[in-house]
C-alpha cells in the first residue's frame, strides 16, 4: 500500500509491504496531524490500520483491529468526536456492517460493534463521518425492497 503526496515527500511510500494487503483503503488526518489509514488484509481476512509516524509517512505503526472471521472490506475512516479513529467496514462472515472505535491515538487497539439493522448486504460500500453535533454515523448499502 503506497501513500505520499506531502511537499517533503512527493513520491508514494510503502506503508505495509505484507503480502495481500491494501484493498478497500480509506485515509484521514488524525487529531495529531498524521495520516490514519484503514485497509483490508486479503491474506488473513482482517481489518488493519496504519498510523503514520511522521508527515511523510516514511514509517507507520500497523495494527490488526479485527480478525474474527472475514472482516475489513469496504473500509471508511474518520476521526470521532473524541479525536480518535472511527472505522466503518463490512463483516463478510456475518454479512453485516461493523464499526471499530480506536481506543488510543495510534489506533493499535479498538472496540468493535455491530450496529442494529446491519445485516445482509448492509455494510458494503460504507461511508462514515461526524456531524456538527458530534454524533457519529455510518452510511451503508441496503437492498431495495
């Protein structure tokens, strides 16, 4: 997975060179001013995150946030009202939307939850954000009835 584009390092850099990683990526700027990237690990079927250690992202702290079943497709990341990462993603095993809320700034650990009504194809092609009232929300694909 390559990121870059800062004035200090206009060339892409490899953040995680493990085999089969980097699908369904999403990136945001953390409350510390550094990039936070969520992505899917195809080999292990896990949700992973990388927190850049500097603005050029020449090195990063990489963590597996969820490894229960086949999880981590269709990631969408933002910063929650508390300044910590918030990731919406798809749980293929249970066909449902999941949300991971980072417990620390570098996002090396997170609590995960499955929102009510998130079954079936709901959770594919997620989008996540924080409204002005600082309420966290997620959008999801839902079958047309």
